[in-house]
């Protein structure tokens, strides 16, 4: 019997009778996830496999061990070298979400196992595990739903590898769909509304925009220079237009992140929001959206006036919940823009904007609507 088969047999014995979502079946799914990701990365696949299979064998929620005694004991018994044991134990200790939410493992093998474990907390399996754990530990269903906002909805934007990011996207959408259905089934029956149409005096909004044409010109200047966020002249224009009232350390980190994400080219609102939170300790939903919209002008901006017009509000009693709620709220904002663009009201706004401001027709449709909402 090979080492991997021995590890599978070991975890099956160790987790026998476990029913809270952290048993051998969970370890096997993490193992399979890790092997899928490992195929796309240059890594030591045996280290990945053992790290994945053994990642919960000393979990503090299940065992009262210290120093990874279960993992070390198995590995020593099966002749694994001291160097490899330390590499595997380091991976195991980097997996926990509660202990390592803001930390990336130092090795690609650790990143793969962390991603694989987090994928198993998402999608249909993640939902099942959440309620299994909650039921085993006396947590009611509302408390389990709260766990979605404390952890599960944050995971998509914490993935390390490109393959995991790809896999997480579908599972994240499944979580959102479940929460929408939960809300529908647990709320008082109400008639389903069509796309919300904000009450706007379009004539008055156009007049205000004509008076503030310089703001649209300033925005256009920013977008022309958006490919070089490291340049002082860009930062000065950006600060003035978006009224950045932050200290120099905050601004330095903000524009560094913008340059990094701009070069990478596939940042999401959630990832930007989390990285800003890690760097500054603040939940900067508005500035996260402005960074994203500067890189992709089809994305909407989180603006207090726009949110008020759409009757949306960020809530939450803790940083984790507010971060998660901000991600969900922004996705709802994006969905509203997508739906609204198909309405007669949006078509009228866009036609009127282009007629009154032909010099700004090059702006994205999202930004044109954003300006009209702002002006209203």
C-alpha cells in the first residue's frame, strides 16, 4: 500500500463517526480539489496530497492535540523525512480560515491546499457543511446563515491560484443564489417587483450636469491617464476628482494596489476591498469601487447618492460581516445596472446624455447613468 493510500486509511480511522462536516469525506474532497489545482501549478504533488489529506487531523475544533502530534506521528511512522514533515506541517498550520484569513502561505503547495480547503466551504457542499456543523453544535439556522456573511462569501476573493479563482466563481454564485432563495422562502410573501426605476427629474439632472461640465472633463482626463496610476500627475487629478481625504501612507498603498491590479488585469471588487482592509484596517467600499471602475469603466461606482437613490444600504455589526455584506451589495448594484440598462428609462437617459453632451459620448454607458444619478 502506498503512502497516499495509508494516509487515506489513517484519516478514515481517525474521523470515524464525525458528522459535523470535518470528517474523512471533507479531507478527501480537499485532496481531490488540491490535485485538480496542482495540475495547473509547478509544485511537489506528494507534499500537496499529504498536506490536503492531513490538514484537519489536529484541528482544534475536533482534537485536543498540540504541536501537530497526529500529523507528525503518522508521517514519522511512514518514513517521511524531517524536512518534508516540516513542510507539510507548515502547510497544515496555514490552512485555517480563522487563524489565517489575511495571510497567504509562503509556498505554492501551501497556497494550493489552502485554496482546496476553502473551495470545500463554498457551493452546495459548503452550504451542507455549514448546517451540519451548526446542527451538531446547537446553532440555529439563522446563526448558520450569519456564517455565510462572516466567512463563506469572503472566500472567492481570497483564493491564491488562478484555477481556484475559476472554480470559486461558480460556487460563490451558488451561495448567492441560495441566500436569495432563503430570503424568498423565509420572508413575508410580497409581489415581485420589476427592475427598480429611481424617481429622477431628467431635465433638472441635465441642467445640473451642464453647470458641472468641468467634472465630466476632469473624469475624462483621469481615464486617459488611468494606465499609469504610479504617476504623480494622475494621482493629483484622481485625488481632486474623487476628493481623497486620506493620509500619505494610505494614498501610497492605494495607488500601489491600483498599479498592481492594473498590471494583473483581473481584479474583483471583493479582492480590492479585502486588500485595502488588510493594508489600512478600514472598509473602503467606495474607494474600492472607484479603483475598479478606473480599470474597468463598465463597472459602477459605490456612491452614497447612487445607493440612496436605489434604496441600498450597507449593514453589519462586525468588520467581517460588513466586508461580506459590501461584496453582496456591490454585486446587487452591478445586477441593477445590468437590468436597468434594458429599460426604457435608461435608454431615454442615455439618448438624452449623448444629445446634450456629444463630447462625452465615448464614456461607458454605466458612467453616463452614474453621472445622471449623481446629478439628480
